[in-house]
């Protein structure tokens, strides 16, 4: 039997039900110049969703892969932005970089040439909205020094088996509150 239209009402589904999901999968390479100490959107890692209610929560998952031109790739902090608002950051930290995830370094020694790094993080955005409409989430990164970020590729990116090309993604799920 098919469910009748409107049979799954808000009262019947309860809190925690997934109302919809949107995703962006990035399988093309890019590079971007980063200014040290300045948080930047990661090229291509954004997703837009139009919530069905003003009170629902948004559960966002991000998976980034790539490499920095800096051998000290541990000096990066990844985060999330809703529109122009940075989410989940500590307050009162002075000059220390903040965010949700550090780089998972892909090589045991300093390497800015041939081994991709990764970062995986998630956030439950529980911000009640006062107006309906589309919301855009962007994955962000801040490095302590000027650098170039190579997304979905290694820095050198030559066509040999030791220069991997991983993908990245961002997924947002609307969750009933």
C-alpha cells in the first residue's frame, strides 16, 4: 500500500526525523591562494538547502582531501560557515586559530608535494530561523601562513601512481526539531 499524501505529519514523525538531504560531491581539482590568518571558503565545498520548517536543525558533514603548499600542514584549522556566519568557534582565544578540525596528515614526515591530507568534521546547526529561504553552508579553512591549497589533488599532481586524487564532499540533512 502507498502512503496517502500528507499521512506522515510532523506529529507522527516526531523529532529527529530526516526531512531532506542535499549534497555536493567534488571530483574535480582546484587550487586557491590563502592569506595567513584569514578564514576562507574552500573552493567547491558548499551546499544549499531550503528548510521545510523554521525550527528544524541542520546536520552538516564535511569531507575534505587535498594538500597545502606548506610543509607544515598541521597549521590548518577547518570549519563551517552558514552564509557569512562562522559556526562552532571558540570565543576569547586571542590570536590562536579556531575551528572544528585539524588536518589529518597523510605522511609521517613534513610533505608538501605528493601525499594528500584530509579533514572530516560535522556540526549540528540548531539555529532557529526567523525567515524562510535557502541556506548555504561552506566548508572553511584557515592557515597560519600564506599558502596555496590544492583540493582533490597533491601539489605536484603528476600522472604517476604515487600522486593520488581523492574526492571531497559536503552533506546537509534537515532534521525535525
